[in-house]
């Protein structure tokens, strides 16, 4: 680090503060926006934990550091971080960098307000209302409610809590004493947050009944019926079904119409976890994958995933118009939600949520939507589908690549079969040896910094790659690079 006079504080020195921020923004533009999105740069600069601790000098001391040292620290933080905006970051269900969404995030962080009252967030209270209205309209609802949550897992937990409260409102005051044994239903392909939510809410993981899925990862409605009957026979009270639109690994879409029929017959709350697949609603070509979603009672949707709105941007949408959110969660704190304010207190939305302080998550999506328009976002979704299809067709042409299944979404799941295993599928140790390939290739690509792809086992299938085609900056050249790089990294295996 450069040795210069410590700058103990910028308090009361607006010119120095502005100069620091100008320099930091310059570093961000250079290291993240320019280099971080360039295919000629590394996705990550991998270091082992102990080495990274030394490089970053993480210790917090009594004395402050100089502005030059702070700027170097900022640059080091970015340098050793994974560039999720890189066109070859295929590792997660989120990726890419939308400049308008980033602008919104910068403004949000700079204004540093909380989304709980119109008094301190007038622009964002009105903006959130409009963005949620637009998302509900895409689901197919002309009215309803909603809120932005800190992640899709929390959106799913909200849905479980709301469904329970609607059925047993006494539970808000009396807690679990007011409840019989409850049962909720979801497929074995569901997101793990359903079980975590059941545990967090005191229902216990045993209350989650796992419904069978077919060979493509879709919930089987007939087994849902069977599980409901079984739960009732065991003395439990069914209250909610959580369907999934875009499963995490296979990208499967549950048959919502058939599931909604089951829920209607049994009087159950239907929640759709569309955290991953919800953005498909923007595409006239592909929105049929979510046919029946308008019959849901609640929907979780994460625009920070396929739309690249930036973490975090997670909406919980409700068909309810009875102010269920506020009735379920409200506590009427008199120091925050005074009823004799000089404006319409219905605009103070903070009592609808479990949090007190709540960050602004609507601006980045609103600004991006303003810039792109619905048509631009539709093209973004359609482009992801088109590139996923291109990758599948190219993969089929090459020796050593094997699809787990034909994708219907932008999750492309496949094995890379190295030269030593080709033609040996019938051998007794084939599956065991193949399962070891993906972890080795993952280590090699990460250490090299060339790309990142997730892998996992699934059911009876050993480790395979789950390629996520989501970054709006992706091209066919990136798909070709992926296949070429795997061939190069695995040629000696």
C-alpha cells in the first residue's frame, strides 16, 4: 500500500468526500463495468482463503488510512471478486449487468432511505406500487397487493405465513397453540426455501409433503391428490400447495392449470414459486409455460434473475384485495405509523411486512423498464431461449457431450464425457467415474479464470453441468467458447 498521511475522516469536508467518490466511481467503471464485462478478462482471480486474507489485509485497526490506501483497497476488493457480470459467468440463476438497473442501484444506495413510509420515501412508495401493479397485470390480475422482499426464499416464506393466517387468523396472537397439525405440499424439485420456511415458521419440516415429479421434473397432479388424502387420513389439515415455475436445476414448469384444479377442489391456497421462471411472462412466444398462473393466490418472482435487474429484486405478488398483508403482519407502531399524519396514511406500506427498515428494490427495475420498454425486455427473454437452443444443437454435434434432457427453459443440463470414458457407458464403474469429471473441470476453469459453470448430482444422475443462459450480453460465440473450453480442459481426462 502507498504510504501517505492518514485521512482520519471526511466529515465536514464535502470537497474531499466528493473527490473520493469520484475516484471510487472511476474504479468501478474501469474494473467492473469495462473489464468485468469483457470476455478477454478473467471471470475471477482465484486465491486460496489464507492467501486472500493476506492480500486483502482484512484486519481492522485503531488508526484510519489515507485516501490513496482506501482507493487501492477498493480496487483490490473488485480485483479478487467474482465478476458476475462477465459473459462467461454461467454459475448462477443471475448474471449480467444492465447499466440502467445499475444506475438505479447507485441512486438507491446514495439516497439511503427506507421503504416503510411515504414520509421519507414518497417517490419509492408510489414507484413500488406501480411496478407491482405492472407485474400483477402480467400474471393476469387486474387488482391485488404485493411487496418487494429480500430474496425469493423470503417471498416463499411470506406466502406460507399468509396462507396460514388466512385459514387461522388466531395464530397471530396465540401462535402455534391456535393450530392443528398442518400440511403443505410441493414437489421434490422445489426450492429448498419451502422446507426452510416451514421450519422458520414453526410448522416443522415434517409438515412439508413432497409430491412426486415426472421424468422432466414437473409435479404430478395425481400424486398431489394422493398426498392430500394421505395427509387428511393422518389427521393433518392441508392448507397450501407450492408449485414451481422454473425449477432450480432442470428449469421445469409445473402444470399450473391441473394443480389449480386440485387446489380449488380442496380449498387450498395456491402459491407459485416463479422466482426463476416468472420473467417468461414478458414473452408472447414462451409465456404459455406459465398457463394457469393467474389462478394462483400468490406468486414469487425475481426480476434480478432472468431480467438482470441486479440483486436484489424479488417480488411477492398477491391476488388478495382484503389487505391481508397488513392484517397478518401489522403491529401499528405509533412512532412510525401515526394515523393523524397530514397525508393519506394508506401510503405508509411498512406495516405490511415483517421487516421494519426495508431497502428500495423497485427503482432498478423501474429505470431499466423505462429504458428498455416491455418490448426490449421481451427480446431479452426470447434471446436467452434462442441461445439456449443454439447451445443444445451445437452440443449434440460434438463427441463427448451428452444432454441430461431436452430443456424447455434456459437451464441446459449436460455431461462432458472425457476421452477415457467414451464408448464405455456399459462398464460397471462408468457412472461413478463420470460423476468425478465435473468437479475436476470446475476447479480447472475457476483456477484459470476462464469461466464458471455450476454442477450437481440430481436423483439417480451423477454430477452434471447446469449451464444457465441468462446474461443479456451473451452471444453464440460465448456458447462456442463454453464447449471449446470444456474440451480443452478435459482433453487429458
